[in-house]
C-alpha cells in the first residue's frame, strides 16, 4: 500500500493539534500557505475533508478527529525509535580541566572529527574531582599527573614546561637576571594553594622570593590574562601559551629556567575496561599520533 506524503501528514498532524494553520506553520517553519496546500493534497488523496474551514479558524471534521490520534501515536513511535537507535551511536564523552580543554584539546578536536566522522564527541569542561569523573559516565578524563584511581589507566598526552611569563612592557628597563630578581614583582598564582610558584622557586633555589606573596586566580586563563595586562608575573606552562608567546603578548624573563615534572604533565585517564572499546581506541591512537608529531 502506498503511503501518503510525509510532509502532508506532518502538516495535518500539526494543524489538527493546534487547531490552526498559522501555529502549525510556525512549528514546522514553513508558510501558512504551505500547510494549507499539504492538507488540501491529503484531503484530495483521501477523498474526504479533514477540516471545516472558517473565516479565522479551522475545525476538525469527524474524519479528521479519527485520523489525528493515529498520526500522533505514529509520530511518537518514530521519535522514540529514533532516540533508541541514536543512543547506540558511537559517542565519546570526555571531561577536561578548563585551561587544558580550551587551549589544547578543543582546538584539535576538529581534526579528530574529520578523521572519525562517525564518532560523536561530547566535551565537558570544568574543574572536577575523581568522584565526578568516575560517576559521570565519561569515557576519558584529562588532568595532570600519572596518578589515577584503581581500575583506571593513564596515558601521557603532553609534557608540561613551567616557567615565569609576563608582558614585555612590565620588565621594560628592569632587568631580571636571576630568580631572586622576581621578588621585586607581583606574583600571579594559577592555583589557590600557590603550588605553581612554590615548586618552581624550590627547584631553582630562590629563597629570597616569597612564594605566598601576590594574587591568586582560580584558573590559569585568568592569571595569564592578568599577566598580559601587565599586572605581574605568572607561572606559565609553555605548552598552553603558544599563541601569547608567538604574538609577543608574553615573554619568558628567565627562559633557561624551565621546570619539567611528571606531576605537572597532562595525562588522559580512562577505565581499564573502556580502553579497548572502538571509539576510545580510535581516540587514543589519534592522541598518540599527535604526541609522535
């Protein structure tokens, strides 16, 4: 049996539900005339009127009232079936800390999508703890350091390179030859516990500089923006500051003093049971390719 036009069926169902051609047109993003034409074609095919047309409104005929619940049930079944099948599509759910997500991960995801168009990637960007990562149904999580919960695996993505950065205007005419010289400047912290400056100063024996001085920011991006504006010297990760350094918005006053620690490196973590899933394996191999390049 030949089915009637799907567009005509949709037009009738919307018009019948709203008791209005105008509201049906607004819902389906077509003109009121298009709704009228589709309904007229359906009526001609049936050989029966579905609406009584009045000056400013339409009213269903007995045949129209009988046909409406059949169509409504059919469209709901189609929508439910589509949702069930879509839920089985290969989706990759990622969670990442804000700065790494915005500055490294998201700019590269288009390349992954081009290479794997069948895999839908959903990224959640935010400050998270292991309970959120474990209980949130994520396939992979990005963070710093190799440590992860039992039953999860970690893979190195990008090594971190930590060194002070600032606006060139800030140090114009003011020399910085040694770590001790940093004590004359406002320190900008990218971690609430001021861990960033503490570990760097300990590594390079800058005992004359107070690591607890200066201002604290909740995110790397806010501290870096303050540094670009000349408000002080931030502890920056060269991996994430490519654009600012290339354009000259930031400079490294002590370029030879770069701290590299495994605890600061960027890793991707995932439940051991998920590493072999096709979508996760494809993403892992893509990350490994980026690392080799």
